[in-house]
């Protein structure tokens, strides 16, 4: 299958993944309300886990469409990789063929209303995972594998809070100018782009969606260099280079 053929269905697949995300999230919150098990209010929006299944399934389809046997693609089971600073780390999607690590992908999201602390947690988590993997790779943890594809796929809720300019505190030193009055959506865009430019990740995708539009599969791509299409092209090219 050609790259253009693989990418042809990507918009439709993305729409289905976005719709799955919001419908699953709504179902989780309704269930918790009915059972009285709502965990600290809106925290249920980020602790359910299954919301991202649509995106992970989309990524898996890209990998198999590129010619990788499904038996070499791992999700939900056998997704642990050795780390350097910790024994293992679970990834959302792994591609391991003939004992060689071809790709490891993390798929994350964030919804409101608490964007501040969660943004910091997401950045620290993503950077820590990358540092751990690349250090383990340098130390030969992956049995002589060539440099793998490391991907970061992120979706943010687009709402008044995530679009509002955010002040920064500068009691001692000035922050980098791009962060001044930057909304959380803009911060995530900068973060994903810098993950790639600083070579922590091979590619990153960043999309946003409103709760209302998302239930119909509507999403936005804030930056072309972080689009799902750009991410998919990089992933497929890497897989073909290793086959």
C-alpha cells in the first residue's frame, strides 16, 4: 500500500477516534455519577483510560497498513520496555519485529477545568519518558535495535479556559517570550513542537476538540507541523526504512 493510500482514510479515522473519545468519556462520567464513585469531581475525565483507545487503534491501523504484521504490534499487553532510571515503562503502542524495537508511541489527552497543574504533569511525564527510553537505548537495552521511532500523540479539549491567555510569574528571571500571555492550547503547541525540535521525540501530533463538536467527530489541527498527517507520514517512512 502506498503512503497516499494509507493517509487517504486518516481524516475519517481521526473523526471516529475523536467521537469515541468524547462518547467514552461521557459514558464513564455518567456511570460514576450513577454508582456514586465519581473520583474527585472532573478527575474522572482523565482517569478512565479507555478514551484514548480510538486513537491507539488508529495508530495500530497505520502500522499494519504500512506492512507490519499485526502480531508485531502491541497494545494493552506486553507493552513494557526497559528503562534506565526505572525498571520498566508501559507504552500505549509498541512495534517490535524480529526482536527489534521499531516504534514506541504515547497517546495522551487533557480536558478541563484544571489545565494548569495537569499541563505541568504532562510535560514532566513526556520528558521523563523520553529521557528514560533514550538513555536505556544508549546503554544497549534494546538488543542492538536501530534508533526507534518515538511518538507523542496529544488531544486537548478546546474551551474558554484552554483558549484564554495565561499570565506567568517572573519574580526573579524572565520567561521565554513565547510563553507570555500564551493560552494552554498555545502552550501545548509549543511543547509538542519543542519535543521534536529538541529530538526528544521523532514526531508529535497535536489536535484539539470541543466537547460538543467532538461528539460528532469534529477536531482541529492548531499547527500543520503537528498534524496527524505529518505524524503518520513520519511513522510510515520510519517503518518502511526498517523493513
